[in-house]
C-alpha cells in the first residue's frame, strides 16, 4: 500500500481498469482470470435497488462456483482444481448470513491449496461484528470488501480496521453517475481512517434491477447492460483521487471486462485442464467433439481410443474426417450440451 509520502500515479487502461495506488491482490488475480467466484448464498437482508443478482438466486440458500451448482464443499474444490485457481472470491447475497458455510469453505481451501491461495469476501457489514471478523481471520481470510448500504454500517468498517491484523480491509461499491459527490466524501473518509482500497464497479443492469434503475431516472447504455455514465463517473473519481487522497487505492473495475474477458479466461483455463484426449477447445473456452450412432463404424473409434460412449452416442475427436454431428460443451465436470443444442 502507498504511504502518505509515497509518489502516487494514475494508471488508466481503457476497458480494463483505472486506478491510483496499488491494485489489491484479489483484483490482480481476478484480472488474470485465476480467481474462482464462489456464490455462497443468495440470502441477504439488505434491499439495494441496484442489486443485479437474479431473482432465481436472490434470497435463496443456493451456492455456485463459477456458475456451476454447488451441493457440497467438494464441488468448490473440484472447480478450483479445474481452472487451476490461485484464489477465490466469496460473494452472494451476503456470505456472513451463511457464516458456518463461509468459514468451512475458507478453511478447506486454505488447507488444500496452502496459505498463498488468496481469498477475499464481500459483505454489507450488517453481521460483521468484531467476533465474526476475528473468526474470519482465524479461518484464513485474506481480504474483506464492505458494501455499506446504510450510514450505521460505516462503523463496521472502522471495527474491521481496528480488530483485524492480517486481513486487508477495503470497500467495493457500484458507481451511479449522480452519486459522485457522495462517493468523494466516502473516499476521503476511508482514506482518513486507514482503509486500504475502494473498488468502484461499473453499475450493471439486469432483469432484476432494471425497473428500479429506470424509475430513478438512470439510463441503460445502448451497447451493454450497464448504467449510462457509470464509467465516466468512475474515471472522474479515480482522477480526483490522485490529488485528493493520501494513502488509499482507488480502483475502477469495468463490468464489460469481467463479462467478456475474465470469464472467458477462466473457461479457457478449465478447458485446457479438463479436456479429454479426443476433445479440442476453441477461443471461447468451449470443448468441441463429434458424435455419431452406436454402429460398428463408430464403435471402432472407441476401441482405437479416439472417443467414448456417452448418453447412447459415440463421441469422438473432430479431427477425424468422419461424418458426425459437431457438438460443443462447457468444460464442466459432467458432460452436457450447450442449452441451444438441447432443443
């Protein structure tokens, strides 16, 4: 982290990031596509009008790892192995609503992948009491990111800075274009109390929040599901921080980069690691193969090691000049066709 007298610099890479200070490790790993995303629960007792979490997940005790359903902790471990993860982010909902589940996930990841496996967590802070924060630190959490939804929750950030010795404390909020002055005040206050960073997210638009956003006068970007003006406001805040903060890192994270690049990198890493010998991967991280009926011609390919029998079909390498229906699948543990190919 930059000290008070350190020489700060402004870094802007259009469409990727903009920041003043040092990027948090969690952000660096995320940009590289080496961080697994764990949606630990959909339950949250804050009602943010701009929350983009889908109606199928919000308020429900469901879990996912990189969009794969999680039924037991081993599913999280499997996903970490499949993408070769160097870390994980734990999100929701509010992970502290499901504290036992969250603690167990942190501990098992640290035990299996070692202390260098970096874990950060998002919370509104509603349940981030001193005792809970210490429990998270003992479990092995590396970084906590608060999303304060009310004035009284700012006290939780102060508590975290006081009681945590090893865990890095920061804030992460979406940028709404009419809230620039409020965010400047928040950044100044965080700088004064010793928070290490604030991440400014490009405000996302989803089916679950679009009505509330439009009701308040926000407009949707014509080329992407984001709030119009969010990026410009975030860049303004990062530029402002260069001259008006002492120590805190101020980082802007575009939603479009996360959707288009980071997820693709994770899928590609997974494809490279889990592809079967007869499968090929494309630039989107999807695995390609062909399939044909269980006739002698195709069964011969299985005997020769060019494929296998799955769901009543012979699935084989697309490199062979043999007629067959080309299929693609997400590189998951279980074999499945893309939704559009299921009819």
